[in-house]
């Protein structure tokens, strides 16, 4: 990009992104969470299909997070049906007068009380869904200026139609974007700590019957909750 610096790029993207929310600094975020003594862990389902296997999996993950401590509140956000355009992150505006749904998500993402974020994506050809990619690209608006995702804890869930369908590589791909936002990445915790939650939706009866996968999902929920509490200083 000749004559177009990285700073220009980010500034343009943010302007075009028009993320309305006031972004709160990590220091303020930490103080607010600590003073209330309660924190929030949210999960974002990046499946195009509302209420299907990725959403069901994240429900289990959040339940495990909630069960770790009464200080934890949870919320599941499904991106299915939302219009999120990756092009805006690159500074390519939507047609005049049009706005998509990403700015509506910003207040929740930047909320100081939200200390843990779990991203769940279906595996598409060994990688994240296009919806997940667009969402992560648009998070550049949070990265700009105040790094509103900084020091929030993140974990990743990948749901594939086959047992070894690329879940781990998908998790790593999502994690790279989250590292760029200064998030604190955790994998699934004990038993058998690994990269994140790896789930098979092809089991008879669906994801909830994938015993091995559900072990990783619950362990991830607990791990995100545990580290979120510690980072917020309320454990
Ligand atoms: C375009 C496309 C590509 C897919 N590629 C993979 C894949 O590489 N590996 C895999 O295990 N499953 C693959 N799947 C299956 C989905 O990951 C699986 O059905 C998943 O449960 C969908 O999540 P959902 O029920 O939340 O929509 C693919 C599905 C689609 C539509």
C-alpha cells in the first residue's frame, strides 16, 4: 500500500466501521469488574445456522463457566442472521445510508464487565466460517486506539462434521486474530489440557452425545471462567 501507512489503514477502517460505542480502557475495565465483584463471560456463535450445533455446544460451555463461581454471569450471542461485512474493516464503506449489524455488538464486546469471550465456529474446509472471519476482521475497531479487548480472556470452540475434520487448526486460526487484540488466550483445561474445545457434530444424537468433545467444551468453559476471575482480581 504505497503512501498509505498502517496507522492510516486502521484509522480509515475504524471511521468506515462507524462503531458507535465508547471504548473503555483495560485499566478502567479491570477496576469496574473488580469493584462489582461479578464478571461476565460471553460466547459468540459464528455459525450461519441459528440454534444448531455450534450454539448448542456454546450453551454447554457457558453452563460450565457459570457453575465455576456464583460471580459469573453468561450470555450467548448468535451471529446467525446478522449482516456483518468484512469489507468495512478494510475501509470499503457500505452503500450510502446503509449500516450493518456489527456496531450493535460493540457495546457488549467492550463492556468492562465482560472479562471472558468464547468464540465458537463451525469448521468449514479446515478453517473458520466466513461469518467468523468477518466478525474477527471487524474487531479491528476495538483494537484501534484503546484496545478494548486487551486483557480479556479468550477461548475457542470448533465444531466439525467429522471427528478429525480440522478442529485444531481452526482453533489456531481464530486464536491468531485474538492474539492481535492483546487478548489472553487459554485452551481447555484439565483433564487433558489442549488448544481449545474440539467437537464432532456427526455423532448420533448430535454434539451433546459427543462425549469426548463435551469433555473439552466443559473444560474450556471452566478454564475461561477461572482465568477471567483471576485477571479481574475477583477470584
Ligand atoms: C462449506 C462447508 C464446509 C465444511 N467443512 C468441514 C470440514 O472441513 N471439516 C469438518 O469436520 N466439517 C466440515 N463441515 C461440516 C460442519 O462443520 C458441521 O456440519 C458443523 O456442525 C456445522 O455447524 P452448525 O451446525 O453450527 O451450523 C463443513 C460444512 C460446510 C457447509
